[in-house]
């Protein structure tokens, strides 16, 4: 009998009761197709239970042919890391805030609809995975100011949209005033160029020109990384830059720089640790930062 495994983050935004009901619904739908279904809890606190990555590896060794994950971008990344280079596809039931990979795969953002779409009829696709100093990311790796903003956004979860938006705006203004810029050397395409910026974003596959509520990627298997940043300059120009982002003509702005490459290297004047956020997960990595694309390294399910 074919086997499937469900990895569940009961701490995801929907709440433990709702998440458990979704996991049960998915298990029933898969079972109706003749699959033997197992479930493990992500980040289980029980000391007597083997860690979830070991339980996942044991299930794969026992013959699981599909893995489903219920959670946000961080949970998806953690589970995907265990599947890199394997033939077992990953199905995503989005339960986070941004759900960037689910959006780009065309998976419904309503969890119940995602369960129905992936359980009924889905296609297996191989997508690229980005890596920095060996640490993978599926969507984006951020350096500098954006990491601090992302941490603030995570801290605002559950406090109401208006309160969270006001707090985030206030924090953004304070950070823009106080956050120091980084001087970096970036090597790609055999050339080196110097930049001074408060923030860098490296995406796994380039993003579309028009940036709406969340950046999107039309292609997930180009084998390319996208590099984006804003040159240091006066703060009063930021509203103009934001408008150009929304209009889609930001690539013509001299303060915004962007590049595409299969691999790149980021150096600082002295070797030290930088805070890097891979798909919302905070890391401290020593420079130089070596970024690369691993083409078709992950198999995923899409509607």
C-alpha cells in the first residue's frame, strides 16, 4: 500500500484545534485514495518522542511516497530541508502569514481549499532551492534592515491588524533613522562591485517587476538568484521609491539595484557575523556569504 506522511505545526496561526481538524480532513482524503497515512507533530516538546526530523527520516526509509506540511513559510522550509535531492514530493497546506511559496505554486491560501486541491488532483514539479553558506531557503534570504522589520512583524502576530500596522510603521521609521548602512563587496559574473546599503534581499528565482502586497515569482526553476537592494541616500526619497515599486518601473531608478546570477559572494571589510533571515528564520552567518542556486533540488505538489 502506498504511504503518505503529514507533518503538522499545531502552533500555526489557525490554532491547535483548527489545525488538528485540517490534518484529520487531509488524512481522510488521502485515505479514501487508498493511501496509508501517518502524522507527526512539528517541533514536538515531548522529551520521550524522537525529534520530528528523525521521525520524518524513518517514515521516508519505511516507504512514504508523499509528504504534506501544515504550517507557515518557516515550517515549510524546515520540512523541505529534509527532502532536498529526494524524489518524494512535498505538499503545502498554508497556515502562515505570507505563505510565499504556496502563492507562487498557485495553491489556494484557504487551508480547506488547499487540502481539497492537493488531495484530489495534483502535479509534481521540481523547483530550485537557494542556499547561503549551506543553509537553504525557498523564497528569500534577507540581510540588514529587512531582518529587523521581519522580526517586528512576527512579534505583532495576534495583536490585531490595525495595531500591528501602526506598530510596524513606527518601528520602520525608527529603524530608517537609526539603522546603519553596510558596506559590502559583491562578486558575481566574474566581477566585483561595492555597495553601501541598509538592506539586501536575495531571492530564489527573480521576482516579478510589479510588487504588490507580497513579491511574486513567475518561474521557480530558472536556476537563477535575484539580488535586490537600495543604494544609500536621503530618506525623503523613500516615498518615491515605494511608488516606483508599485508601478513596476523600479528597475529604472538609479538608487535601486538588481542583478541575476546562479551564484554570488558577499564580503564585508572584516570577517564577522551577519544576521540573515532565510524564509523568516533568523540565522547568524560568518562572512563571506556564499549564495548559490541548486536547480530542481526539491519536488513539490501543485494544483
